C-alpha cells in the first residue's frame, strides 16, 4: 500500500561514499530516493536493519577508513577472549537463526505486523 510522500529528509555524508553509493544504485536501476524509502520503510516495519542488497562488486575495491583494521582486530580479539572465558556463549547457526526468528516474530506480533 503506497502512501503519499509528505516529508523531506536531509543528511550530510562523505561525498566520496555518496558518489560511490549513487553509482552502485544506478547499476541496480534504483534511485537514491527510492533506496532510502525502501530502507526506512523496512526499518519502520520490522524494527531491524534490512538485509543487504549488493551490486556486482567486480570493479570495486573499497579502502577501509583509517584505523578500521586495527579496530576490527581488537574487536575480534575481545570476542575470542569472551568466548574462551565463557563470558560469551557460542551457538550453532541453526540455533542462532531460531532465536533471531523467534525474537523477530515476537516484535512483529507486538507491533501487529504481518509475519
């Protein structure tokens, strides 16, 4: 069910990322406005971030932001230590999917959203 567009949203971001993302959206045949409408609608409806829709990454070689690799290594090390110490539990992918599915169903039910 389409609703009238009655609001404008503006935000600032890095121009290199914007230009690259807009190019990918053009490859997908989606306008930036439509992509944001889909994204925000899914967040509203599901109270989660939508799944990633990826373009063919044949020519892209994104350069991580400065410090990202160090942050990622530290985060992974912290997670490994938490798992090894028993502070964090490990689950099979099937169990994790079942738990996430149950949580999503509960949220959707609470919000009267279709399952």
